[in-house]
């Protein structure tokens, strides 16, 4: 089975760097979708069968925390694994997001190796 | 107040050095010239605000050539062939966004939660920049032959 991945970030640079890292990770990827904020992400999540979400926190329109809360409240989206990728170092916010179902947290700046490792941990449990 | 400014300045110095190294494989260091350097042409000015237990702003000034070099390193693309100005601006914004996150952790630790504004890049005349870089909250970094002035201002603190 190949995965459909959604990247949610308002920075085209982060999207490009993440796509490159995912492409080099060896992960079985069918396609990568992108969104610039939480609202756009929810639109994509409701029309595509997404297997994994990468999301930033600080975004205009709808931020990453609001996206995670919306997904947690929606039975159809609740089980989709989410990896947060953010500059935010707050422990309390990280714990809150994990309580809402976030599976992993990667701090910017990240390396391709970190992305490969976190995808393996979240999607394959190793 | 003086101690706060010194702590902020040190946190900013560490954040800029580590983020440029980690994101753009670029080594920078702080210089303290007797006479402040001057821009002959309007540089790129990147600015971001933050709010939380303290609020404030950070900024970077850089020539377009340095911005393009950093962007090409971040994106892993050829500067002369594949780099659009839009990508350069986006890369500088993201660089400042990450620097701001690192600064806040270095300055205030992991517990307070801050909300970052959306980074903006906008032109500032060479004359205005040359006035700005004589201010007290300026750090001047050097990267190769280029200078990279940066500023941080922590505006207020609540109990």
C-alpha cells in the first residue's frame, strides 16, 4: 500500500524541503498534497483519503492547533496520523497537541534524516 | 533592563548562528566594527513579531545576493538557474520564522507559549537601513564578504 500525504504549511519553502525529504526517505508514497492553512487542509482531508498529515502551527486563516482540534472532533478524520512540524518549542503546547492525537513533533529546522525517522516511527511503528 | 537586553542579544546571536548553520549550511559570526557598515543599495528587510508573556519583534537586513545564496542552500537548487525571486523571499521569511522560534526558546525557555506573527519581507531604503544599524539593539553578522545586520526588541513583559 502506498501512502497519500498532506503537507500543511504557509511557507512554500517548507513544503518544498519536506517534499524533497519525503522523496528521499524511501517511504512508499503515492502522492503528496499540500495546503497553506488549516481550512484548506480540512477541504483536502474531506475529499481525499489521506494517510498522513504534516502540519505547521503558525499559519494564517486557521492555524495548526485549530486544525488538530477540528480533526479530533471529526470521527472521519480523528484517526489520521498527524506529525507537527513547527518552530514552536513550548512544552505545554506540545503536550496539548499530543492529547488531541498528534503522533509526533518535529522542531524546525529539521533534517531529512529526522523526517525519515519520524515517518517510519509513526507509520510503521519502528 | 540592561541585563534583559544583554540576554536577548545573546539569545539572538545564538539563534542566528545555529539556524543559518542548520538550515543553510552557512557559517556566520558577529563582528563589532568601529564604524558601522553601510548599505549602498536598499537591502532586503525581513521582519516578524511575537506575542506571549513578552512581546517583541525581530528583523534581518541583507543584500539580495546573500538572500539568494541562503535560499539556494535551503532549497538545494542552483542559484543561477532555478531560483525565482519569490522563492528567495519565501526562504528569507522562513529563515526568520525559525530564528524567531529558536530565539524565544533560548531567551525564555520551553514553557511559555508564544504566538508568532506572519513574517514579512519589504523594502527599506539604504538610508533608512544605515540609520537602523547604528541602533543599540543591532547585531552585525558577517558571512563571507557580506554583512547581515539583525535586531531584536523585546517590548514588554507581564508578570
